[in-house]
């Protein structure tokens, strides 16, 4: 039911379950002393990129805003991800993903990206009725790319419209969700979820003070807002429909909505809506999955209702009280990509991205000790922007991939309005993970 890839291998866990039914379900073996050895899944995937850009390094970090994008001239260790998953008991399975990477400052970073439980059996025949529950900390199931781990992307970087809406690492956090497979003649699934609105991975919502210092939306000052009720959480609704258009063509159409509070004041709120499409063609006589054509795209819109503010900006050295009126900021954008598998192990494609917005930014002017309204054209997170990214990728095997990607960026916030970048990416994995499509 989740869209994340299942990259697997083998890892071991000890269990004290002694019943034969549990052993059959979990694929375990009896150990001396009455315990059991349970075989679960382990995998490791590494992404490394090398390249350069006509932009300076500090501008590259703004252009390549995804936390696992190629983000500097030379080499980037985008991530090494260790994934563990398997059955906990006959009713629940567990999954966790731990990520290590080196940031552009050369510092090692380690994070727990996901750790959640997912039901595989429910009482009262709920499983047979198409229901599934999930709880823990997980990627928000909005659209196609946000809930997908970066090693499963076709391109090497995150579309910048998602970076604007969801931040470097995408929207994720502790919470719960329910999925329902709708009993209709085609595939239709509904997801409803609730997650914390606070933290560095909820940048369009409550975030935290550090998030507002680094990437305040529209320059708005931070107002600390605690969780006092259910209204201070984020809520997700998603519907996805899948159909077979023919024996060789499949299509999926989805819609998502995510809403919750933000930290501009007691009346601050955020609403993000999106639609996504995936169409894939694979002929019946395909060899190693080729030829194929995949077309994918998403469009997103964020309505950010900023509350009025009375007080001192964090950047104000004299703490001069100012007043900022209530304002609605709207940002939108999309990406569209097509990938053609023209030969077994080879594919080529192109992606186009665009983002824009409306509503003025705010800032504090030290010289006049007053609020000013600078153009959003100078804001990397709100300015008009275009990007075109051709790509060629090669799979020497099911467990390795090489990608060559060129980015043509047209921006208004960098030294030059046109930036050229080239990235060569290498990926390898080990573990009994489902193979890449070739």
C-alpha cells in the first residue's frame, strides 16, 4: 500500500514465539532452549554524485535544495541508507530506514528517516475489507515523490517545487494513517493520516525556530506555538486511482491535501493541495523490461495564511517593536518528466520544472528600523524559476546504476540568471532487494 521501494536483504532477530503457526508465518527456525531465529530483511543502498556548475557553491546549495541532491562541485555523498523490515508477529510488520550523508560543510549527518509498524492482519475482517493501519514516524503520503525514498527516483535530485513545499528532506514525522482499498472495479485507495506539525521536516507548518531562521516563508517572524489540541496537528487526505488502459499501458491518477497550523501566530494556517499522474507503457514482448515509456508529473499549490505580528524581528539588533499585517502567500509549481527505456539496461529522458507565487515578502530594515516588503524575486524559496533536466542512465546489473544529468536553471536570485550544472551519479545496493526495472 505504500509507494516506497522495498529494498531487501537478510537480517537476524531473536524471538521467543514457540507456536508452529508463528514459525510458519514468520519463516523462523527453532533454536536450542526454545527460542526461534527469525529471518527478516536488510539492505544497504549508496548514492554518490560528482559534477560541477557555473554557479558558486553557496548558490548551488540554493539551486540544489534537496537534502540528498548533488550539492557542491566535486563529489557529494548523497546518502547511504540502511533499511530493515520484516514481520513482528502474525499481525504486524515493521520497517525502518536509517540514513547517513555528508553535508556541503563536510560534516557527517545521521538520521532516522522512517520507523513504523504496518498491519498485515486486522480483527473483525477489516483486512479483508481493504483496511490497513500504520503508526510510527514516516514520510507523508502526499503525491508520488514525497513518500518515495531518493534511491527510487529516476532523477538524481528532488524537484524544487517539493523542496519549497516540504523542505530538504520532504514532509515526514510521527503519526498514524489508515489506508482503505475501495471496493470498485478499478484500483482505488484512500489514505487518511495525522502527524505532528512541529519539527524541521514540517517547514510549511509549525516547523521550529531554527527552520524559520534558515528558511522563513516570506520572511515572516517566528511565533512560538505549542500543541494544545488536535487542531495543532497536520492532516492528510489522499485518493489514488489506477487503471489498465490496455494490455500494455497502465495509468495512475492521484490527488492529495495536507493542512495544519503554522508558526506565524495563533491564526496562522497552511493548506497544500496537489495532483499527480503516472502513465507507463511496456510491450508484451519486452526484454528485461525494455523498451518502456514512463510519463510522470505533479502539480502543487500552497496557501500560507500568515497571521499578523506585533513585536521585534529576530534580525532587529535594537529590538524595535514593529507591526506586520496579516497576509496570505500563495506558491505553486509543477514538474513533468518522461523516461524512455530504449535498450535493455539503458534509458533516457527529460524533466521540466516550474514554480512561482504571489504575495509580498517582509523583512526588517536596520537603517530605518521599520518593516519593508522586498521582492520575492530574490527569495530562492519563492521566486519564479524554470529548470530543464535531460538524463541518461545505465544499469550494468539490477543492483547498480549510473546516471548522467544536466540541469539548465533559469533563476532570479543567483549571480547569473542562467546556471548550467552537470552531475554524474553512481548507485549500488546489496541485499535481496527487488531489482530495478530495466
